[in-house]
C-alpha cells in the first residue's frame, strides 16, 4: 500500500483489484433491485426534521462523551433502547437478515433490508444510522443509488465496509476511497450531511504481521477520512493499548465494536474513542434466551426461564405509546 501521505488518484468504478461478489443468490427471492432517486428537488425526499437529526447525530461524534449506539433489527427493540435513554440508534445488518430468515453477508435482498430500515426509522424519534454492509451493489453507481434510497426512507448515517464476505479479503483501497467519495457526493447533492462510518476489516481478517496490520489500518483510516468519512469503524480490536494507538495515529473519530474483552465505556472515553456499537450482539443474546426457553420447555416441561425476566403486557404496550 502507498503511504497515506501519497494522493490516491481516480480509479475505475469496477476496479480489477476488487473481489467479485457475483454468483451470490438469496433464498426465496431472486431478483436485482434497482432504485432511482430524483435529486432535482432535495426537499422531495428529505424533511427539515431529517436534516436536523443528521446534524445532531454528527455532533454526537464531536463531543467529549463517547457515543454509545445500540444496534436494532426491529421497532420493538428500537423503542426499548429509546426508552432507556439512548440518543441515537443503528441498525444491525446481521440482525435484520436473521429476523427475515437470511444469513449475514448481503444475502438478504436489498429491498427487504431497506424496508426494515424504513420501519425502524419511522418507529423512533431518534436519529438512525443504517448498516448497509458493502452497499449491496457490484458497482459504485449501484451503491450510491442504494445510499440515496436509504436517505429517502429517513436514515441519517450509514456503515460501509471494505471487505468481501465471499473472498474474505479487503477491497482495493483506491476503489474504497472512490466509493466513499461518491457516497459523500450523492448525499451532498440531496442536501444532507450523511454521517459516513467507514468500516475497515483489517482486524477481522487473519494476519500474523501485527505491525503490517496496524500500518494498513492506520493508512486506510486516514484515506477514508480524507475521502469524506466522518468516523472510522475498526471491529475486532479489544485491547485498550492498541485502540489508544489507533486513535492517536488515525486522527479521526473512531468507532469500536463491543466484545467480551472490550474496555468499559468509561475507559474507552478516556483514551479518545468517539463511538461504540454493539453490532448484532443484542440479537444474538435474544436468540440465546429463546433457545434456553425452548430447551427448558421441551426437555423439562417447565417455564422458569420464560418467566424469569419478562415485561408485563402493560409494559410492552407502553413502548409504543406516544
């Protein structure tokens, strides 16, 4: 990789270095979804409330206090976290996919993902940022059309990834930079400062060269920030000292993913992390609880797990009261 201080020129939209995602088929529905969003009149797809939410969400990344994002897959979960006092929400692509009967990794058709994002946005007063994985498109124009559609349903931010779920390898950095620039340009034409959380999977993919992995992560983080990303998402890092070094070297707001060994929120805040998210963690924890309920009902014929901690009917209904 070139030095982060070297400029990256224009790269072709279909970079030959980009791993192909051709051949993937989704169970149940097999079709390509194409969206075309008119931008001649930005107000036609965006309200003043959405613009205000976007500005407030961006500002949350610039505060001394760490932004803690709960990732949700439906309206009920969104309302639970909203009632708990959270200031913003994110969607979880894996959680939404699982709730619709698909594995993770852009197997779910984009139309279904978009519909769920729209329902979540409509079901909460909070700003919502959408996890759109690599963008659900083979080309950059396809990705920017999908981003415009996500804005149209009311989201104020996105996660965009830089690795193929099929080849388990990173996209060419020049291709990813061009993608981020194009996303920023499309959102600007619509009239929204979309909060772009650029994810790099350097610490999720196998690499025994610790120094090289660190250098790659820093370089990608700097490139993505220069291309227009507001925050750099580095899942897979849980060591506090390593996180602190990444924060210092990249020099942009950093998002980490909560894991069993991740430092506490107060510790992350002290080392300068700007944003923490939980990914599909709450969905997996929920499924684990359902699995335990099922096992007890089936194997023992008792209901202790089912009624150990549960909402009353009134508490559940109250989640949806204005």
